[in-house]
């Protein structure tokens, strides 16, 4: 198996176009055509992690956080990132990052956090907009299902928990084939009328090329009539953070203690406890202060995340309890998530969870 086979699967699970504009997910170092020996799964890439990969004959490191985040103007070894890149290249180790795109998919990082807490009835806290497109096309009624099946197979027609979704209305299509045409229906220089279905399907915008290729391959017409409409609709399956509910209310201090234990936190920073019980919970792996207003709007009792700054705590304003469990602590189970999704798909590859402690923060 080649490294690119793993990459292709990961990018189907968490498409690269779903990453934030500032992010740098994807293959950062290495040859995607290289044969895979085994893969090391980690939250961060450090020199110690690369040494671990070398020791265990892993030629692919899959990390949540990108090793190369800011631009490198030179690779001389003067900085730890440069040393990591040099060591990886010298030892033929590929490095792949799956960061905010994994944060944003419904079965990604935040779902793992919710599962650890025991939340149900999960919803995306801040769904992404402008990531969907509508295809409108016109198909002879006798060929409609064949074309639709091809579009569905390419990824169109999925809305939440439903698939094969389309809108159809029947009408009459008119055209006149030209002298040099090769029409599926009709003859040159003669007006033709055909019973057609106007068909509309929605799909993720990044699939545009694949969808149009499927349309042109399956459609019987020599010239396929269609148009694409960008949508501002929010995609409820893609976005930042997540909100869910506990099966029953839990006393606030007891809930905070269980958080500390579950996420192995050496300490939790939290705002004033103005609610005695917790049931509705909002989460965001990593640095989530940008979602505070969304968490408040969701009517959550508590917002669990990391990297809250001093002044941001004031913004909770007794409308919600903020619990900062730490950046590393909130995302530490991401490597387990990667293990689960990869081992379910690939039963014939060696996967290894990194044993290196990469949290750069220590406590007294």
C-alpha cells in the first residue's frame, strides 16, 4: 500500500477544503507514492516523535497539528521545526497533518470530545456557510434515474442524515441540432421537443469537478445543459464546535471534577459557578474562545475548550460557565480518533499511537 492510499481516505473523511484559511493541513513532508511501512499517530510532531517513528520503522507520521504552520524561509536546523523537517527527510518519513478540517467534520475532533463526556443529541455549534452548491440540469425523463444515480455516487444529494435527495419537475425541452451535431434525440436542422425533468441536487462545493464529470459521463445529450448556483445555506454537518446534552443533570462541581479526570487535566480554569446543575454542554477542541457567543446562544450551561485569555473569561458574564481544560488536554484523544477511523478502513496496515508526551506546558 502506498502512502497516498491513506491520504486519499483521510481527505474523503475530512476534506482539505474544510480547513480554515490560515491552516496548513495536508502532506507537508515526503513522497505520497512511497510504499507504506507503518504509520505513527500523534497530536504534535516534535523531534522526539520523529525519533519514535525511526525506532519503530514508521515512514508516515499523521498529526493533528501541522508541523509547518508558518512559512519557512530556510531549512538550516536553527529552529526545532527545521530540525524536524531535516530529520524526517533524511529518514524518508512523510508527515501529514489533518487539523481544522478534522475539527470541522461532524465525526471529527469535537465528536470525540462529546463521546468522552457522554453527550447525546449532538449538533454543530457554528455550522459553515457558503460550502454548498446547487446543480440544476435537464434530463430526458427516460434517463433521469441513470443520471441521478451517477450524481449520487459522486457525492451529490446528501442532506444531513438523508441521501439521494433531489427536486424534479417535468416539462418540455426544445432544441434544434446543428448540421455538425450528433444528437441523442432528433435530427439535424429540425426543431425537436422532448419530455425532460428539471433536476436539482445539492453537493459540497469542493466536489464540483467530480460532480460535473459524473453529469457529463452519464447524461445522454451531446451538449449538457446545466448551471451551478453557490448557496449561502449553512451545512449542519460541517463547522466549528459541538453542543449536546447529558442524559441527566449533574451537579456542577462534580461535573468539573469528572472533566479533570476524563481529560487528565492538571488543573481546570473556570468562571463563576452561577448554575448548580449541568446538562447542556458546548465544546470546542483546542482554542475555542471565538465560539463563546455561539455557546451562549445555544443555551448551553457550560462551554468546554482551551486557551482562554484572561479578558475573555469576563465575556461569559454569568450567562454560561467557561471551563478551560487546556489545549492539549482537549485534543489529546485525536490520535485515538485517527486510529479508530483508519483501523476500520484498513485492516492490513500497522498503526501505532505515539507514546511521546508532546504537551509543552507543565504545572507545579
